[in-house]
C-alpha cells in the first residue's frame, strides 16, 4: 500500500516511496543539465527530464517491493513549457523554463496595449516572462515552422506534468491539473477552465492544451512497457508549490508555508475564495477535489534562492556543495556589510522587475568567501521577508525544501520575520504532497484528517536577535534591491 511520488524539479528529478504512515521509505535523485543559450534564457531538454525520471524511478523501485506500489503522484516545476509530437512523443525543441526572461518584450507590448488588467482579472496573475502563455506567444512569433505543427494538431503543448504523463502512458493521456493550468495565463481562475479569450490573446490553439482533471483520483494509467514495468494509476497531480502546501497539511484557510528550492515560494490557503492582492502577490489555484471543489491560494514567488547557492557552487566555484554553506557562514558573525541581491533572472514578488539583475555590494579588502556565503543565506531570508511583509500577520511559518535543512538559514529567517519557523521531520514536502494526493485518490488515506496526523514537528526556530538589528539589516537590503532594478 505504498505510493511513488515523482518530483520533477528545476534541476533534477526526485522519486520517493511513501508509506501509509507518511514516511519516506526510499529515495532517488537524478540531476539533469541546465542550458543557457543566451543571457537570460534558460532551457531544459525534455528527453533529459524523461531519462532522469526513468533512472530515479528504477533506482527507487530497486529499494522496495514493486508489488506494494498502488499509485503514482506527480509534482513538477511549474510554468515551464514543452512541445512534443503526439505520435512519436519526441520534442522538436528544448523546453523554455519558468526562469527564462526572453519574453520581457512580449510582456511590455501586451502591457502597453492595455491587456494587463484583463489578464490579471481572469487569471490572478500578471504579464511577466515567468508564466507559460508569454513563452508560447514568443514561440509562435519566432519559430513559425514549429508553431505551424502546433496549430495543425501534430504537436501537443503542456507543462512538465503533462509531458511526463504522456511519456508514462505512451501518449494515451494529455492531461494536467488545475494548479498547473492556473499558471499558464490561459486559464480563467473563477470559471475553472481554459479561456477562449486568453487563448486568442496569446495565439494558442485551445485543442493543443491538455484536459484539466482533478488533483487526486485515478486520472490515467501508466504503460508498463514505457514506464519501468509499472501499470498503476496516476492518481495525484499538482504543481510543486501547491503540492508542498498539501504536503505541509495546510488544509485550512490561513495556513501558510515557505518552500526553499531553486526559488522560494510562500503560499497561503485562501479556501474556496479567489483572494486578490494589490501588493504583488498572485492568486492561484491550489487543488481541485474529485467532486469539483477548487481550493485557492495567495502566492509570493521568489525566483532565485537555492539557485543562488548553486551559483556559488557552479558559477563562482567558492563552495563544493550546498551542505557546506551553514558551516562556512557560521565562521563569521555577520556578512561584514556585504549584501547580495540574487536577481539572477530578474525579481519576482513583490517587485516584479524582469530587468533587475544580480548585485553584490559592500565589498572591501576584508571581504572573504565566508562573508559572501553568509550574505547569500541572508538574501534568501530577506527575500522571504519581502513577501511576508505584504501578507497578514502570521503566528508561525512552516518551511520545507532542501535549504530548510540548513539550521543557520532557518534561524536567520526566524530573526527576520519575527515568528517561529517550524521545520517538519519530512522536509521533502513537495514530493510528500504528490504522494498524499495519489494516496488520497486510491484509498491509502481516507481523508485529509488522516493526512494531518502524519505531520510531525522536527524543530522550531524562535526569533532571538535584536529586532532593531534585524530591521537595520533589512533596510540595507531594501536599498540594495532598489539599486538592482532596471539594469538589463
């Protein structure tokens, strides 16, 4: 009665097996290549995502009894857009990743044409290169020969969840769930379906898009010959941040979480009401039950947090692994006046400036790599505070994701936001959420109350620094952010 969850993230694919007790009994991770063909462009090879999925799944299946697997849940990097041939399942080009900034000009043109207010009204989003619709409009304009095959029906369009399900089922199903659909700029949030008006605006054929299915329930079946010998239901689908909200058992209105991944994302459950924000937050769908009831959320999307640590490792090569950062940063009492604004792909919430670029300021002859590493951890905490400053006051903040294992980061975060930061025993709540959805859809768990009982606190980080010191550091951060804006 175990469930496999596939977490197809931005830098790699994680496969986990989750027991009925809500524990992870097996895990595998496969990284794939990040392609940067031009400054501001980010792409992934779809076949590499698929091969990483197969490799991670095979490895995790080798650790368990295959006959115990009852269902598969899928969670994925959102907004990344892929094309694939409906017959061969091959892709004509690399995926355009959510971090990609090439569509800034498309957004500017549409904004100047007066479309942003209507787009925001229908979608809860804004005109930004982050979202899928602008990427599709760019493809139609710049790659007309490829786009002609989308218009003819030969190529399917979808996000990573749709692509993986097509590959797992040998092309039998072309589906997505409401949480992924709501990130495309093509989905009417309150009507709960694709919008003909928006499809026309962005020039996307409605027939090229996947069917929108519930977030849990048996919505497809894997093909054993295509997918590691498994013929089991795909019974849970959610975009990664909504999946983490579910995995943190944030089922009540007002429940909030922050996931530290490639970026960081703060989500608050707003119940069955579409809540609107004037402060740069996004209205989004969280999940939809099999009986058609949609739960919504408010989201603050930060584009680069964990990716800044990855840049320290791969770009500057001043650390060997992300796990080293806490130890290195702890060798200095503070960042020595150094402030790092990791606007490496522009700024997300609450600033929304695609033209911002990364900035490191305050360097002196005495600056060391330890100061820069600590400034990076502080930047992550500052970015999260930027978003939380626009939200109602919280009693506590539940955190998850890879960087949540960093004790120093969690402490800095608690000091900055002034409330306890709560870390669960299982920090891979993105994968856990997909497993919960799949298990809920196949009877492994009977209700969300059963799921709530699986959540266990590992550690609570209490604010302990002087509030004036925290606020002073935050004001210096805000000054640096203003200096980073409009650079590109």
